[in-house]
């Protein structure tokens, strides 16, 4: 088996069978992709992630969890009729604030100076 650009071999993750992701044209395993995504989010203070299908977790695309400590604020409809769910969650010890396009959909958030999710 050929190793990925990160030096690891593709491996199964949970119910998924392939474990690769692409970053800057490099193919890497989901563990490495997760570490890079997490590191980038913390460095830049913003994150592009997903709200899980059950609405209880913030995850990356393969479903690896960034946060399972969420607080929902409100739902809003934007000018184009799209639903947005505003939320806060705890990630890397900080409170992050942003919005999701719905369960199982993407989410954008920024790090805040808030001490509490509420
Ligand atoms: Zn790897």
C-alpha cells in the first residue's frame, strides 16, 4: 500500500472506510488533517466546520469532534430565505461564536473573549 503525503497509510475511521483528506494538494490521513484543521483554527481564530446531524457536536468533514459543548442562541432567516442557527461552543478552552446552516451542514465561527457559553 502506498503511504500518503503525511507519511501514514490510509486507515479506516469509524464507519468510514477511506481516511484521506486533501490539504494544499497533499493527501493525508484524517488524523493529520484533523490536527492541521484544529491548529489552523486556533492560530487564525476562526473555524470552518460542520454541525453534526444530531446537532450536538461541532465536527470536521469526516465527523471528528472539535466540540461537544454547544449552546444555541437563536434561529434567523437571512435575506435569501436561508436558515441560520446562531450558536456558541467551547473549543480549545475558549468560547467560539458563529452560525450553522442547519444540522449536518457547515458552520462558521470565530473565537471570542467570552468566558461563558450563556
Ligand atoms: Zn497522517
